[in-house]
C-alpha cells in the first residue's frame, strides 16, 4: 500500500487505515467557497473546514463494530446514518450557522458550522441489516453487529484395538 494517497481514488483521513474514506475536495484551502457565492464577513470555507473533519472513533469488540462521534449542539434529526452498497457506512449532517444581526458585533467565532460527511468501508463479517444508531448528549453511537463466527466442530474419534 502506498503511503501517498492517490488523487484518483477516495482519500483516507489516515493513510494507515484501509477502512476510512474521506471525500476529497480539490478546492480545499483556497480563499473562496466553490459551493456558495457568499460575501459574509466570515468566510464560509473557514467555518466549515473544522466541522467537515468530524472525528469519529471506531472500535471493534467480539460482538460488533462501534462508531462514536462527538456532535455537540446537533439534534438527531440533523444527522443521517446510512448504509450503502458495498458495505459502506455513511454518517452525515449539517450544523446551521447562527443568524447574524446587523447590530451584532462579533468578537470571536470559534464554533463550526456547515456540512460533514464521513464514510467507512466495513469488513465482510458484519450484519448490514442490523445496524443501530443512538444519540445521547451530543454523542452519536452507531453499532454494527458482527456475524457470529462458526467455530469448527471438533469430533473425538475413538481408537480401537
């Protein structure tokens, strides 16, 4: 596996993690926003950049794969969890920007707004039809149960003679 991600395939957030897929934005880092032509005092590209890279933990237990994402301030209605063909788990959502009043003076804007999308290619040993998601206190938990591994049956053979 190459340590340099190819621009012709999906970019991984971690080159050592074969299951993590991020959507590649060829215009990331440019001082303009290609999606909207907004002239707001706050650059929407800068506002969304931190939220786009929403960090998600993925752990594997003997029973399931468990994903946890910190999504403070989002309601469960603002988050989508989908399973696509090819065993791809997709977590997406959007945090709306706070309305700016003409009379308001902003001293600091550190909270992120905008859309996020993360995709994970799941291994073959999962039950795609039994995926469950819950959200509590701003933490999204997605549980993907694993297929029970059949342990080889050991049959004892009696020795005659």
